[in-house]
């Protein structure tokens, strides 16, 4: 299993080993910084319902971090930046197929 963190600023999902779930929120922030280069002071971690995660608490004390209920990460640096965030472009093959079928049906 994985620990899921959804990066709100750009819509990407970050994944971590579940061993982080028994560690503190601060340990998770260190892992985010090490793996994704987001400084700890710029990270705001929130669970569903808007509760901010407390650095000293264990990650598993929150009912979040699954693929269907991820931890939400806000990057304050991106929010305060003058440049627009880069949002990854995703194209699903089923969308392309559906678009072709719609176009074909029009003719």
C-alpha cells in the first residue's frame, strides 16, 4: 500500500511508502522535501474537512492518506509566486475515443 498526498496547486498525486503513516507529520514533511523539493516552511498539509495536520502528531492519527481520501498539500511558495503554476496535461484514451465517436456521429 501507499500513502497518498494530493498536491492541490498543480493537481498531481504524490505517493510514499506506508511506513510514513506511523511517523510524525513533520517526518512526512521532511519526506516531501527530500523527494519533491518542496521546502517544509512552504508546506501546508490538510485532511478532508479542512483540518490542518499538526507536526507533532502521527500521520496515522488522521483518517487520511488513502487513494480515495488523500492528504492535501498546499504549497505556499506556489500560491505566493508571481508565475502561474504548471498543470500537467492529461489525456485519457477513452476521452479521445469518445470525441471521435461524437464527431463520426455528426456526419
